């Protein structure tokens, strides 16, 4: 099956870099390429995308929102600075996930590398939903490429946000 978008036809499909299933409704990855979004729709029935990136590079990035719309995928942007994640953004993220689950949908969460911001949100989601404990969530973040040397505070912030959100 070939899919046409704007003047480009996609015939090759593969999963995005740093791809991992979190549960039956949520998967994570690095920034998917256009053909990888097609793969996610075709092979994983993705209904929603949550993008944590703050920047796009017009010379190299495609219009992800436009492609998602063409594939009947809901697109959500929660621009998150790795150095300053906000609890309001985490609450917004969790509300979107709840909505996706109510519709029995499937969501991809991603940032550029699928490591730091995506790892932060995945950590919180997994612990709050009883999918993992803090120790394993920390380990997984590292395994998925978390740059602890650049953002040594990120796991502690996730733990602090979890404490606040559990109240």
C-alpha cells in the first residue's frame, strides 16, 4: 500500500528510532519521520500524537501536524523545555492520555531523541499508573538514552511531580 501526502508517496514503512511500547494505549519514540508516522498508523493504529518538542527546523522537518491530520490522527503539542518542565504540562499530558484511553485509542509520545523529555513523561505516566516502580522507571530512562550528565535533576523532578500528583 502506498500513501500519498503532499507530492510525496510513501511505500516503505518502519518503526521510529527509540521506539518502545509502554502499555496497550501508549508508545514512545524519537521524532518520527513522515514514513514512520504512516507505519505507526498502519501497524500500531495510532490515533493520537503528543509532541514535546519546542522547535522545528523548517529545512529538515516536515509538517507533522498536517501529516497527522491527513492520516486522521489527533495531534497534540506540549512544548516542553528539558531544563524547565512544568507540572501544568504534565497534567495536560495526563488528561490527553485519559481521553485517548476512554476512546480506546493509541497514542505516540515523542520529543527529538525520545530520551529526556519523553523519558520524563513516560516515567511519570508509568509510576502513576502502577506500570512500574520508581527504581525501574529510573533504570529504563537511562536505557532509553536519558542524558543524566546534561539534565541530572530530571528524574528528581519526575519524582517530585509524582508526589504532588498523587495528592
